[in-house]
């Protein structure tokens, strides 16, 4: 009985260690283990199991427990991104339902044209840059969390206008207000997460926000499959109310509190965020107090730097930096990247998802296909953090653009065959579009947005980021607004897919020629790159053609005496002529 019980403990131990007890190479395989039972007994196995859990799992549990408050605060601050995702994808369910009800005689039916439909989809994008700029000033004045609460006001009013709309102007006004809500909720949430997160987990926590936005897209696609668009608009306000209520249970950003001189509130905020942090060894201060002292010091340094920058002709210096290679080259490269991003169909398939799948002609329910698309975006948004850390930017962009072009080209070909009457493989376009979304998430969707914070010098980074963000939204507005026109120009759904494939190939060529590599590069190295390079190809050629200066001296060995303990020891040491010359010139 003791042996059977011990064997059970052993198997449990192997399972906990994820080991196979029957594997021949296992150091504790049964034939060897049974001989040890009389000596080791059950006590030894329990001790081994306890040592395993004590040495690794306990440390992991402590580390995880220490970051729990940061994770909770991040998830609550990012809740508004669910509403943002619903706002972005709402036109995908609104427009097809309005088109289906055009022949209805109901009094609440809204009749729209294709031009009006494109404005309903795209107007949200055009107001986002202005809303983001306004949010930047307001959140610096009233705080990050108060800005999130304020964002609920235009959001709630906008969704009520949409739900009760009787004409197109009411829908447009509602979309404008929800656009301001999206801008006012996105920027403060990202800033808040950045300011409370530890540096080693900051990237992972920031990625929660876009993941929640992708979740909102899945929610709206799923609801649009079963519910009327008016009811979906009413239900969206529930997420808004829940977000505002939950925000009341987390503390304000300690960085902002220190900047406003609210030291005591900043201390309480840091104590909440770091409540499970262990007491530093050989320190009388708590972890929160050490963080507070660090934030105060950083705030003083930042104030001095801002005073130097803004003093005298600081504004003129900033303006001149935009006309230097480190200013205008990154802006031109990013503008090209955003052009290929927007006109390769990435956001068009988001804003017109259901309509797009209807035009393809597949027998798969277009709402179900849209749910699949949203789910893939959600999963890839979480996995993208790992890809960005693991692989180079240029490699990701190459794979992404090539994959998008291939998938969209195949989808366009099968769409053409479906329209010609051959529906044998009518599922292929849906599968190809799912793979297209996967490919887009790897590079062409995410990397241009990431590079807005990497390519510019520190002195103009904030202003340059805002300008690049505004240009990207203008291009997004142009692509979404022109979808129906482009479809007519290129002859239908298959033609527009061929167009997207060609643009993706253009993005591939553009990335190979112009895109700089920023993965694991210091910001100063990126800045120095633009001083002498515009095309990455020329940069690579210059590096390859640099002469590899190797010493051409003969293998002569010089003997150098070393005196040690009154005895002369002779050692062999190779000294090249180049090294000798450097030594002589340095002495001279």
C-alpha cells in the first residue's frame, strides 16, 4: 500500500513537472524509482515536490501578485476601448441594414444613397485627430481618469442620437459625437497605462487597449447578426456607464498628480498600485516612497528641460528641425507607409465588413464571416506584441505585405469565378480574407503606427507624432470615403480586391526600398541614420562597400621583457603595425 501511494505521489509529481514517468530516458523511471522506494519513501517525494513548488512557483506567484493592481487598473482604464471598437465597426452593420430596408414603408426607415453611406462610415475618422488634440490639453489640466469620465458625455449623447435618428443628418451628428468620444477615451487611457505600468510589462499592458477595441468589433458584428441597429446603439451606452462606474475604483495617475503638486494623493496612488510590492532590502523606505521620490526628481528635470527648450527661440528651433533630414525624411516615409496601409483595404474591410462579404457572393453568412474577421483581429492584436518583440520590422513588413497581396489576389480570382456562376469553392474568398487579416496584423497595420514614436528626434517627437497621426487619419478618411467609387471604377468586388492586392505589392516594394530597421535600435542611432540615408538599399550598399581594414603585416613576433620579482620573463606577444602606429601617434 505504501508503494502504491508513493507511486501515485510520484506520478502526480511528474504531472506537475510536465514530465512523462514512462519515458526511458527519465531519471526517475519506474524501474529505477522502485529500487529507491525503501530509502526515499513517500516523504522524500513530497519533499522533492515541495522544493519544486517553493523554488519556482512561489517566486512566480509573488511576481504576479505584485503586478495585479497594475493589471486591474489597466483593464478598467481600457474598458472604454470596447466602445471605441463598437464605434469603428458600427457602420459595418448599420449600412447593410439600411440598404435592406430601402423598400420598406415604415415611418422610421432612413433612405440613404451610396454617397451618404460613405459619409456615415468615414465621418468618425475625420474628427478623431481634432478630438485627440483637444483631449491632450484637457487631460493635462483635469487628469487622465477625469478625461475618461468626460468622454462618456459626447459618447452617450451620440449613441442616443443614432438610436433615435429619423434622417441622415441625425446619424452624422451622432457619428461625430461618438468620434469625439473615441478620441477622448483612447489617448488618456494609453497615457494612464503608460504612466502606471512597470517598464518591463508596459508594452504588454498597453496592448490590452487595442485588444479590447478588437473585442468591441466582435461584439458589434455579433449583435448586428441578431439585433436591429437601433437596439445595438441603445445597448452600447451600457458599456459607457459600466466604464465610468469602474473608473471610480482606481487611483489617478501618480505622474500627473506629482506634476500638479498633489504629493499626498500621489503617495496614496503609488501605495495602491504597489500594494503587493515587497519591501526593498536594506531600505527603510517603502517601494511606493522610493517611486514617489523618483517621480519628483523626474518632474524637476523635465521642467528644466522644457524651460530651456521654450526659452528664447525654442519654437523657431523646432520649426527648423522639420526642414532637416531627421525631420522631413521620417515624415515622408511615414506618409508613404500610411498611404499603402489605407488603400490596401485594411480599414475598408473593417468599416464595410458585412457589405464587403455580401458583394463577394459567398454562401457563408456575411455577419458570421464578419464575426470571424473580428475574432481574428482580436487574437492577433494580443499575439502581435510577441511578434514585435521577436522579429525585425522590415521582415514583418515584407511578410505582411506579400501575404496580403497573395490572399487578396486569390480572393479576387475566386470572387470573379463565383460571379460567373462557378460556386464550387465559394468558401475560398472568406478563408483568404481571414488570412489577409492575419497578414495585415503582422506588419502593415501595426508597424506604421508604432514608427510614429520611433523615427522622430526627441525635440519634435510630440508635434511630429501628432502631424503623422493627422495625416494617417486623413488618408483613412479618403480610402473609406472612396470605397463605393473605387468599386464602380474597377468593375465590382473582384476588381477592388485586385486593386488592394496591387497596392499591397506596392507597399512591399516601398518597404524594401525605404523602410528603416528600428528593431532593437537606439533612438539616437535611428536619428543618425536619416542624416545620410533616405533609401535603406543605399544604406545597405554603403555598409557592404566599406573597406574592411585588416592589418597586412607579416606575422612577426616581437618579444617584450617584463620585470617581475627581479626576474626577467620573456613572453610572446603579437603587435600589428597598425596598433603600433596608433600607440606612437597617441604618445606624440
